[in-house]
C-alpha cells in the first residue's frame, strides 16, 4: 500500500467537513473549519492542518464549544465592528465580519473587528490574507491559554499569542507574516513529541522551571517567548489589546475556563484593517507601488519574504494535489466513522 495519498484541495476539504459533521458541528461551522484546516495542509503548515481535527472534536466532546451558535454582527456605524460568536469556533464569525471590516476600513481609513466569546485554534494568516485580497492591510492577534513563561519567569502565564500581518500586492500573493510570540507554536512541540524528537535548546522549561529539550516535559511545563524580553513584551501587549481591551479572556483566564491544555481555547480576537489609499491620500506616490520597491530591495539582497515557502507549497499542492500520510488518512477514516466516540 502506498505510504501517501494525494487529494485535491476540494476533496480534502470535503473529507474534513464530513468528519466535523459526524462530530456534531452545524453545516456552517463544519465547512468553515474544514476550509481553514485544508488550507493549512495545502500550504505545508502541518501544525495547523489535519493534526488539529482531533483536538477540535475533543473540545466538542468536552462541551467547551457550541456546535451550532450562529455568529452575529453588531455594527453601530463606528470604526469598531463586533461579532458575537456565542461560544462557537471563531472561523464562521470571521467570515461573517471580514467583508464589513474591509468596507469600513476603506470608508474611514482604519477599522477594527472584535470577535468575542469564540474558540480559536487556527493560524491567523488565512484571515489577514483574506483581508489583503479585499484590498486592505490587516493586523490580527489573539491570546491563547497560559502555556508560555514571561521572560525571566519560571511558570506558564502568557499564551502563544500569535500576531499576523497582511499587505495587498497587485498581481501576486500578498505580503504576509504570522508567528507565535512563543519561540514556537505549541503544535510544533506536540509534533516533536509524536515524532520522538528532542526540542532545540531554549524552547521550553519543565514543570520545575528548568530548561528542557524533552517535548513531554515541555508540554507539562512552559514554552519560552521568542527574543526573550522582546517577545514577552509583544505577547503581553496582545493579552492587553485582544483580551483585556475587548472585554474577553486573557490566556490565564482561558486556561482557568478549560482546566486543561488538551482542548482548543476560548477567548476573543482583534483584527485591525487599514486602507493604504486613505492613509496616503494627498501625499506623493502610490503606496502599493512604493511597497513594491521595498519588496524588490529585500529580494535583491537575496533575502526571502515571509510566506514565500508557504506560497510555493500552495502552488505545488494546487498543481499536484495534497499528500497525506497513511496515518493521517487512517485518522480521518477513523474520525469520520466513529465521530466523538473516536476521541478521549
């Protein structure tokens, strides 16, 4: 039997959606989650691909996420739009709010989308990329649950707290970056554990606050922020802006709510959108053309723009299909057949 199976993007999305329907998600949420997970596989982001499916089902089984709450958009005409997710997964709420956010940013120059009471597990790059495709620059951030020690600390307090940015580019992929403010995404620690590989030095602490390269000990202890005090400060900023400021849970609050790190965390999300044309109005030059000069200068030095590997993987996947291992296909088969009975 072949070690890998090749699926088209559409076929993989249908398979993941079927798993989520079997697990009890409404059609709206099942399709929204399937699209973002399939996009992770398409772009070679294994830590946010089918690996995440079982954790979503585990969260459903634990009763920590609504399976059918319909997101509601609240628009008072100001620069701040709000989506009430109702305790459901965030992706459907984002899909509801994104077009309104882009339009409001084009009207005012700057607008914000707040998603409250959502369960969030996915990468943020699909969101800023969506908004960049709508013609606006975007900055997205959210807390997680407390799994990261602050710089100089010894115990988990902050989340992995991702930050993502997207800038539109005419005739090509947008400029996009998306990174955890921890030294690595928590999913990377789990993938190291499953593969039986040690962690690099400087990634994590064990439960007694001592440095470790053992992924199992790291999962029981704390990860470290990237860049020491710099990453710690950015992570704290995200706790303040996307937790405290929007009236939602911080990473410690999300962990207290769940009582475990084996489930997808519930908290809020903040997305800012900017209209480059509005900000540059009355000034010389086209902001998009000026940005291209900068990108060309970066590439001219032999440097790589962020997400270039991801976009290259996407092109290969769309041309040749998405390769899943026998274990990944077996997992999807089992989850589709057994639903929530297949998860602990």
